[in-house]
C-alpha cells in the first residue's frame, strides 16, 4: 500500500528534478546568448549606460512575458495573495543591480578573464544559503553531497580555466588588483545572496512569472539611481542616452534574451533549489565562450595551449553539470523542504498545501478557479486586451529602437551565428514546451 | 481567513531578511569605496 502510494509521488519528484535540471541548462544557453548582442555595442559607451540599456530591455521583457504566458490578472492575483514577497522581490532586484555594477568595476580593474570566474563563485554562496536557510541537502546521502558540492566546485574550476584561456594566459597588468578582486568577490556574494528571495518566493508557492515582474522594479530603480549618481546627474544621463541611441536596440535585445534565460533560472530555483540550480545555470559561461570564439572570433590567433585550456575547462564544467544533474533529491531531502515550506507558511500566514502543490508543479485550486473565472467571455476579453496592449507596447519599443539601430562594423561568422541561435532557440523552445506540458508554467 | 493587516512585521522579524539586506548595504558601501 505504502509502496503503491509512494511510487507515483517519487516518479513525479524524479520528473520534476529532470525538469528543473533542463530549466537550469536552458537558462545557461539563454543567459549566454544574451551576451552576444552586447558584444555588438562598440566602445565609447559608459558601462553604466550599457547596464541601464540592458535593464530597460529586461524591464520590458519581464512585464511582457508574464502577461503573454499567464495574463496580468493571474500575476496581480498571485502578488495580492503574498504581498510580503514584493518586498523580497524588490530587494532581490536591488542586489542584482548592485552586483552588476560591481562587475563593471571588476572588469575595469582586473579584466574580464579574472573577474568572470571570481563572480561565478556565486554558486558556492548559493549552496551555502540553500543549506543554511532552506534545509537544502539536509538528509541527502554522502553521494548526493559529493555530487552537488563537487559539481559546483568543478563548475567554478572550469570557469577559472575558461577565463584564463580567454585571456590566452596573458594577464594584463591590472591597475588596481585589490579593488578589482574585491569588486568581483562582492558581486559573487550579492549574486549568490540574491537567490535567498528567489527560493523564499517558491517555498511560499509564488509563480516565478509573478516574482519577476516585481523583481524588475527593484532592478530598474537601483540601476537608474546608480546611473544618475555615476553619470553626473539626470541631465548628463539624458545626453549620454541620446548619444547612445543607435546602440540601444542591441542592448535592449541583450536584455530581452537575458530575461528569457533568467526565467528558466527562476524555474530551476523552484524545482531543484538554489544549491543545484545556480551552478547548473552558470554553464552560461560555456555558451558565452562559444559565441565569443565561434561568432566573434575572439580566440583567433590564440596559442594552442589556450585552445587546450578551453577544451579542458569546458570538459570540467560539463562534468560538474552532469554530476549535479544526476543528484536527485532523496525523500529525506523532500521532507526537509517541507519543513522549510512550513516555516514560511506559519510566519506569513500562507496555506502550506498550496505551496507544496505549487512546488509539485500543480497550480493550486484557487488560482485554477481564478483562471476559470477569467475564462468567462467578458473577463477574459478585458484581461486579454490589457495583455495584448502590453505585448504591442513592447513590440513598439523594439520597432522604434530598431528603426534607428546602427549595425556596428564588426566581422561575424554568420554560419556559426545561425547554428548557435538555432541550438539556443531549440533548447529554449523544447524546455519551455516541457514546462508548459508538465506544469502549465506553474 | 488569512488576515495580513501587517505583513511588514513578519518580514522585519524574519532573521532571513537581514542577510540579503545586510549584503545589499555592504554592496553599496563597496561601490562607494571603489568608485
């Protein structure tokens, strides 16, 4: 009897683990692809403007995709039922923005090749917070521990090797090594800590699509404040934006791609937790390197040793991802997760069964009822028209920016661009389909 | 059923909250120091 009732549950848990892993890997592809449009932006634009341009694209994307996929009515109902999470989401957005600005300083002071692997250590911070705050890996056997912690370490090691190879072993003379390393490690701490609100939201039964609409408010406000502060006031910022107008389309496009990647990362944080989800989505460095090397020819002329390093670094990173992907949570770990859910539910007056259902990929009853209501002709029409206006507005912004976009004089390998774009789109589409089929974007 | 007239109170008394908030403030201080 017990066996009969537990088998479907464990099969469901395994299926959700696979789904979460697939989401994290798709996130890596999406986040890696987001780096490509920003490479089209030639020099002469301040890093704060690049950040602001991307975040503006992110803002548009974060409001459009949830409206199209679930409808704004669903999102607002979800937020109304868990208002405390809006504070957490804004804080997470602020953390993202400050970390992103720190990376600008890190690149300035020690270069991307040293800075990137350092801030990719955020996955280790994620494992730590997942364990300390959300009981992740509690009750996991030694095998799961070795796979997750070892896998996360392997991914960081792979990142170090890839970063070193990108610089072809020639570390430029860093003007301010201490401040650069401090900025990169600060970014790792902030980006690792940002996942505390993510996980908190999903243990409370919130839908990732609702969370990101508020997250982006914190993100855009913080980036705007930082850009105004560092660019020398509103007037100077406005002038700089006007000068950068021909490049804004590419930054917006990068931001939009980033949103798609990040959405999958949110679902990964929901279905496999942050300890497993973050290291897996950090495989974006592999994709970023593939875009840089194959499409933009960044490794052309590099020494054979650098190419060997790329292969070794990639292999180590893939091995780490495979190790984590194979470490499905045990029933003891699921029991520990239920305790974390109970803590949130008790503290914030939520229904624990709704949160458990949501974590199992099932939309809970009340939202099903809300959706059923919204399916009535009048309500449906009103809601869908509002959503269509948002989608049309986003499209309008892209067309408006696209009309004045200037294609930078940059040589690209079009063949590889098509191959990588097709691979990324295929991955995003197939995992998106899986997510819709198994959970209805719950 | 679920009265949440003050949902800010549970946040402020939630020990989890002070970690990301503290890290955020630390990040701002780091930004100001490195600019």
